[in-house]
C-alpha cells in the first residue's frame, strides 16, 4: 500500500497534451478514460484549458458528470462559458446536479438569462433545485452569494447518540463537515459544536450541554469582503449565515473566502498598474486593449495638460531653457511619490489597519515628504550644479521644486484614497494612472511657478 | 439560550479604549478581567495595539496565558516584539506552552538569538519543547517552516472502534481535526480518512479498508509558496508534510496558507508601487523613508539621465523647441504602458497561468502596442496640430514617437519580468519604478532620435 501513495506534483507537459489530442482524434474513449482516471479534476481542467473547444467538449461529454462538474468549476471563466454554450440545457443540469449549491448557483448565474430557466427546469432533484433558486436571489457580493445550503444541523434537544445517528445521513451530502450547527425548534441558530466534541462526548449527553453558544455568524446580506475579513481575523474555516431573525440559512467555507481574497488582491494590483476589468495575460488583444487604453488616454490628457503649461512658460524663459531638461525628473519624482503614498493608504484601508484621523495622517505624510524631499533635493542640487554646470539659482530652483513636488504628491496620494473611501468609492481606483497623471500636471505647474518666482523671468 | 448568541461585529471605539485605560490606571484588575472576558482574543489584540506599551504589558500579565498566547499571535509584529521584550523568559515560555507548535516556533524565531535558548529551556513540557526545536530548524519559507506537529495519526492495522477510542486522546490536543492520517508501522504516510468517514463506518471495520490511499502531501523542504498554490488548486484545508522517506512529520492548515497568500499579494503590490520591505501606514517616518527613498533615488537616476539626453539635443533644435513641451506626454505614456505590461506578466507568473513561449508573448505585446499606439498617436496628431498649431511634420514626429515608445515599453515590460523569473529572481521587483525609470529614459531618447530623423535638425 505504501508504494501506491500518489505524488501531488502534477506537471502539464506538451507530451501529455498531444497524447490526449491523439486519443480524441482516434475517438479512443477507453484509452482516454483510462489515461484521465487517475488525474485530479483540477489537473484535467488544466489540460482542457490547453485544448481547443471541440476537444474540451469531447472530454466533458466523455467523462462522468461527477468528475466533469468539478472540472467545469476549475476551468478558466472564458473557457467554461464556451464549453457550456456547447452543452444542452439537460447536460448542464446533470452537471449541476453533482455540484454543491453554491457552485451550482455560480455556474447558472454565468449563463445567459434565456438559458438560466431552461437549465433550472431540467434539474431533477426538487430540493436541490429549490435551494439553488434561493441562492440565485442573492447579490453575488454578499454572504448570501457566497454561502452553500449544504451543512450539518442538529436540534439542541437531541442526545449525542441520536445526533450521531441522524447526522450520518446529512454528513454524506456535505463534502467537509467543519462545524455542526445547533438550532432551536424554530431553526434559529443557537450554537455550534465540532465533530471532535461529538466524538469525545458521552453518548447520552444532550446536545444543549455540549453546544458552544458563542458561535460566530454573519447576516445573509453582509458584504462578501467583510465576511472575508471576519473569517480571516478570527481564523474561521466556516461561518454560518443567518437571516434577520437568526434563522440558519447556509454556511460559507474558507475556500470560497480564499477566492474572494485572491480576486480582491488581483483587482487592486491591476488598478494600481492601470488596467481596468479583470483581464489575464492570455486574453485576446481586443480585451486587453479595452482594459488598457482608457488609462493610457487619462495619461494622455495629463501629458497634453503638461504640454500646455510648458508651452505657456517657454516664451518667457530666455536663458533658463535648461529648466526644460529637468521636467522629466520633476515628473518622475512626483509620479513615484504619489504612487507610493496612495498604495500604502489603499492597502491600509483594505486591511482596516489605518487608524487616527485624516489630518494626523496628512501631517505625517507632510513630514515624510519633507524628509524624502530634502534628501532628493540635496543630491539634485549637487548633481545639477557640478554635472550640468547650471547656475546656483537654477540648481536651487530645481531643489526647491523637488521638495515642493514631493510634499504635494505625498499629500494628494494620501488624501484622494481616503476621500474616495469616505464617499464609498473603492480607493484602489485612486492608485496608478489617476494619481500619476494629476501629480504630473500639478508637479510641472509648481516647478515653473517656483522657477518664475526665484529666477524672475 | 437563543438570546445569548453573540454578534461577531466588534467595533473598536475610543470609548472602549479609554475605559480600558482608566481601569488600568486604577489597577482595577477585577473589572478589567470582567470587561475583557467576553471579547475574542483577536479583538483584545486590536485593543492592545491601540494602548501604550506599559498598558499592553499590564493586560498581558493580567490575563491567563491561555488567552494571552493567542492575543500575542494576533498583535502587530512590532508591538509583539516590544511586549515580549518586557516579559521574562519564563513568562514567554508559559505563553508558548499554550500555543500550537507552529505558532510557538514563529514567536521564538522572532526573538533575539540570546533569548531563544533561554526561553526554550523554560518550556516545561518536554515533548512540546522537542517539537518546537525541530520546527525551528526549518527555513521559514518552506513547508517545514509552516507546518505544525499537532495532528491525528492512526495505524492502518487499527479497527474503527479502537481508532475512535485512541484518537480521543490525540484530538484533544489538536484544535481542528481536518484529516486523520494513516501510517504504517514505520510511521510512513500511507493514506488518510476524515472524521466523517470514521463516524459513518461500522465500528469493527479495519482502518486499512477505509483509508484513502490517494492522499496529497508535500515534502518538508518544499517552497511555502508552492505549498500555497497546491492547497489552493486542489481546495485542500490541510496537507500532511513528509520527509524524503515518506515519514509523516506534520501538517499545514489552510489558515497558515491564507497568511502566506496575503503577505505575497501585499509584497507584490508594494513592489509595484515602489515600496521595499514590509511597511504599514502606521510605521515610523524613519522606517517608511527607508522603504521609499531607495526607489525615489532610482527614479532620480532616470530623471538625471533624461535631463542629459534633453540637454544634448536642445542646442541643435532651433525652431523645434516646441518638441520639449511634449516630453511629459512621451514619458507618461511610456511609464504607463510599461507598468501595465509588466503587471499583467507578473500576475500571470504568480498564478502559473502564463503559457506559451517568450517569443509568442512578445509578439502579442508587439501587436497590442501597435493597436494602442495607433489609437494614441492619431489623437495626439490631431490635438497637437489643431490645439498647439504645430507644423504637420512635428505632429507626425510626436505621433510616430508615441507608437515607437508604446511598443518599446510594452516589450520591455513583458521581457524583463519573464527574464527575471527564468533567472530565479522574483519578477515583482521588475514592476514599478524599475520599469518606469528605464522606459522614461529609453522613451525620451527614442523621441529625440525620431525627431532628428524626421525634422533633420
């Protein structure tokens, strides 16, 4: 037996893919089934993501729906959509019959409106159907949109022995029993216990004695991100979901939360990098352009604004045309400082780790800007004076402008995300191109104003 | 009972903090204990993070070590370090006695070398001590650094009834029983089963019959990030860790992986924003400066480089001095495109979702740059010609330069992270200031070279 133990390291090789492709071409179903039998569904999904649509559909139709339902859940969203379009409503309903209610509802919600009802009508298990329809009614960004109906529920009046006997039935339907939820006769959540508690207890004890009444729960309408934060903070692996009357409706498990967290982190990262929408490196050029061009246009508006400012000053500059050479330095510094300041605030807001009031934070950024600004300015004055042989008053101008611009960029980068957050707008949009662009324009304007003041042109 | 049910929504108010502070000042231990008794340890940690050091230490010394050990784990790392400095080695050893081995090893590894041995020598439970010492030997970025020694282990020759009886003892030490690991007589991992399997089974069945031999596992020296990816891909909530001979050493649970993922995402985000090291908004100005100034200096080098380029061209430009006004446009566009391209590649590499070879990807970015570049260039030509009244050849220069710069920035932004990844360097360092700075310099150089070619100055 010890030799049978499987190694988890799955390697998706070109060999494997061409082997699968050859077998599909030869319609050698037996060999295909034998080959794929030992792979985890997540690995088969990886293989399918590499095949063309016809080949992927061939495999989905070949394997039994217990496996293919799980494979479907693991496919790239784009690929899943295409595969589903090639399955009949009856076939999709069969897949869905194998899935937990939360995954089933997720798949159905991705279908076009017209097919949703058709697929639902083909689901055979009436209870499963009703539960999925209930879940479809919740907003996907709420606890209701994340929860599954599958859970193990016991009444507080039961005994341990009776409880064990009865939950045997319930537990078969539940992939992982995290907690057993204890309810009163009206199905109100009153406590929880673990399988471990049950095993360790004596068989004639009453559930009410074992039940831990300090059970954590969330309301069905709570925001999904808040649920993620709560589960993370309290190290929970599952949390029950109740309605306004404390009636137990479902439960959310940690794997769903891991997905929420990952999506959130990726979204913030992409926004900071100036990419809208949820794109991946393998998306089409058209989709990537849609996600990237808008932000480039924002940057362009900034660039045109900067050009107007420079043009309006150039005429008066005379001998100080050398100032134009340092525009990129001013601009790059303003952009970098702005992104740094905003990123740290956005991350703090996402973690709820920002405390204190706005003024205190702005004052701190002011001091930080002053320290960084003095350091950068000093180096800039020395370099420009000795390397570029600029007169001392021009070097001074550049140095002072750098200090001013760094402080300004730090303040804008801090203020904007906090302001957006208070207005209920995702502060992550404030990082990246928005901050960079406004800092570019303000920074260059400030540079020339300071130059005009000092050099008097 | 149903009225007792606790709401998880904890609100950290100024009132609560001043209430705690007043009680500490009055040394009213009874009232403090009563007040804090009903709070979750994660909430008490939030309160402690708001108190000054003396107050925090007061509370840690007041509450029993079962609670304070958990509180310590939840404190901000900086605060934890300060609190630990104010506890004796004996006191720390008592806290550690209450923690699972993985958390205990984490705390000890944060201590200065000289205190480590002292604290370990004070741990009373010899088995716990030996296990912690074993864990301390592993690199913190490996499976060994993440795993805990606490797990439930049964021998394949046991019966269900015998197994249930014996694991009652083991299970008491394990906070959450995810899986029961089945080993042969040499302690080699041969399978697993769930508590659910055990409850559903008949009491005289042999463990070997129930055991699922397709158990996933990782090697103790595997990289922590790889373990995180595996657990996420296969939706695992715990994974056993074995040595090279398949001997079962420990297990890793999903909550530790959630932390790894979060840290990884935050690190990448900060690197993209030009912030080194792991800083938070509430860190000191000195620490924030250390994390931010280096990247500003890199940006500065780029700015100075750009200044040299501009200066060397300015002398010959004559009437084309208007070109200087559009330097910020060129620079901002190059920067934005570079960050977009690199961010999407870095994210793809982090998710292992990038396939195909480098040349194919570069060709795709080339096409993408061409599409975006044509769009941006067209708008720029129209705007400069009609708004800035630039001659058509200057507008054309700006447009062509934009196309060239966008393609160049897209290629650099794609190539550099892939190159770094192949050399085993974290590609996330390539986003943010590095890419922006090099694109600034190359972009401006390219702009003037194209101008020289077209305008012939």
